[in-house]
C-alpha cells in the first residue's frame, strides 16, 4: 500500500529566457536507509530549488505555438515533488510520480520527483523528466549536479551549458539534403492494416543479465566473416553495442515467429553534437532518431554479423550533414503529429509511430555515467528505467555491480517472452 503524504511545488530561484519543445522519461534511484526521512526530504526540496536555478528550462511550463510546435513559457511553473510512504520493502517495486496527460500543457510540470520511504528504512527517488527537452546524458547530468548541491557542493562553472542554438536548423530555410527513412511509417505485420490489434495484446517485462564473457562471445560472433566482408560493405570491427542490439533484434524476430518476408525495423537514437567542446555539460535534447530495416528472413537466417552490420551502416550514415538535413526536414513539416511515438501527448493512435511487433526500439546507456548520484547518503543501490511502457521496447546498460556485467530490460508480448529468453541465452 502506498500513501502520498504531501505534494510540494519547488520553484527555481531565478529564471532567464529560452525556448524548446514534451513527454516524460522515468528513472529510479534506490538507497539503503539514509536516516531521518523528513530531514532528507527538506534537503531534497532546498537543493532542487537551487538546481532549478541553474537548470532553468525544467521549471517550464510548455505552451503551444504556431504549426503545432512547443516552446517554454518562462513563467516558471516549477517542479513537483511528492513525499510517499510504502508498506513494501526496498526489494519491491516503487512508484515514480503519476502524470495526468489530460492536464493542459501549460499546467504540466516538466520535472516531477517522488521520494518514497519503505518500511525497511530505505528510500527511492523517482524522477520523471520531460523527454523532449532533455536526452539521457542531460537527465543524468541534472541528477548528479542536483545531488552535488544536496551534498553542499558548488556546481562547476561550465555546468550546465545551455546554448541550444547548436541544435537549430540553419538559416535561411532549405530543403533536406538526404532522404530520411527514420521518419517513414513503420512496417505492419503482414496481413494487418493497422497496429491496433497488436497494441491491445498484453506484454510482460524481463530483466536479463549478460556477463563480460557472454558479451565477448556475442562480439566474436558479430565479427565472424569480417576478413571476407561477407555481410556488408564495412570491414570495421563490430563493437559491443552492435553485437548485443543485433542479437536482441534477431531473438525478438525468432520469438515472434515472423514470416520470412516480414519487414522489421529497429529504432535507436544517436547524439548530434558529438565533438562539441561542452558536450559533457550540455543540457538539452541532442539526439536524433536512427533506424535499420530488413526482412525477418535475412535477419534470422544470416549470422549475427548481418544484423550488427545493418546497425553499423545506419550509424555510419549519421554525419553532421545528415543531422542538419534532418533538422531541415522537421522544420519543413507543417504537421508533426504523424512523427510522434504512440505515447506522446496529443498523438492519435492511428497516426503514431509504433514500436511494437514486428518492430523494436532499443535505448543504450552504455556510454553514460549512470551511477554516483550521492545526495549525502552514499551512492545508490540501483539506478535504472522505472518502467517499460510497450512491447518491443528495450534498454541496454551497465549493471551496478560492474565487472563488465550489463542489464537488458525488455518488454514483449506474453506469448513471445519465454521463447525470447530461450533464444537470448542459447548463443551465449
């Protein structure tokens, strides 16, 4: 049983101006018995207020402007912080802040925090942070800098870097230079006219672990045939990322028992300001969508190197020029709702991008500094995504215990999960 004890609106000390575009990504941080709960909540409130002074875009709110775009209205709404108590132990699942997306956009906080106390004394800090305003790297930057303030330390002079002009399309407006298949409608199951039937099916979530040795084995498999360049035009050595995510894609298609001619897409994201001198301190959304497409027959019948190479080809195509072309493409569109993912506010179910069967979306946190959000209680016991909202969504990130272990969290339809687990470990 969970009882909300209090709700606090935390506003920043100062606000300046900026504009931007909405949804929330949720993460959880678990801590083992940090002491007096009320005192800790007060520390979080005070430090959050000061953190919002530096990370002022999160104070929001958003508002609609012309051409169905969003920007920040700098009449600060503030963040919402909830205090909660649970009868559960810290080993049980904890909640992140509930969000009512029927709320008018100008009344919806861009940052919500829930601090939950368990009967064992442990606590969970759950974050819901506007998904369009910040990417994963920026969300982690905010969490670690907020924790630094809570410990009584000062922020670095360069933190955060808020010049979002590096993300804008160039002037004057121009047509996109490249085709952008990442914005094409996703394939449907053969014989289906929409995704709604698949969307109604129940799905479950599993957390799977990979050891360093298992990942090395997958990487070796992904590089078989490299010398003869059997599966594509690249002779580059396949890294851990391409090997594991290619393996996920193949296993999901096998478990879903796709017909050989079934088209399947895997989506992921890539950073757009790789070499910028302030990238480590940049606060904003600096990612772009990428995808790779093939048939289930090619994916399953060919070796792992084929799937991994499809990923590598897509990654190699995302140059600085390609990113600018993508921005030009988005700016040229009068209506953006057709490019929304299905969970995005205001998207009609029929029009939304669909990651479910026969497709996937994989988010990798492999290159991010996930751990070390010490609010003065020591480092977290666990940090990770709070929930998987759909069939076909997966996360891949380093395990807290280190030693080369990685976690894979994936949502799949109930009918497919057992087979997926079997295939997942069969080759490792």
